[in-house]
């Protein structure tokens, strides 16, 4: 099976608001999704290049943290 398309990638960020500002204001990406998680954890936040389908997920956390999503904001 060959990879035909990448729809999104996830980047861990320490501050979602700062990351959103960086991508939208400085890099001119557009905000695509900004939805809180039902359990009060980090919100589901995506940005992308205008006119492109690909999305970049800005997820609050750190690589290597093996925590369940509801524990990520503690």
C-alpha cells in the first residue's frame, strides 16, 4: 500500500493561543477548527495554508507524554 495523501499532522505546543497567533499572523495560515474537548482538556485546534486541504493540528502537550487526553491539562 502506498501513501497517497496526508490530511493532517500534529504538532505539540505549550500554548495554543501563542501557536495560533504565530501561524495565523506571522505565517498567514488560516484557522480551520477551534473546538474545545468535552472533558475540559486541550481544544482541537487546526490551521492550514489558504486553498490547501492539508491541516496542521496544534495540540497542547509535549512529545513523550503518555497521558490520556483528559489528563493533559492537569
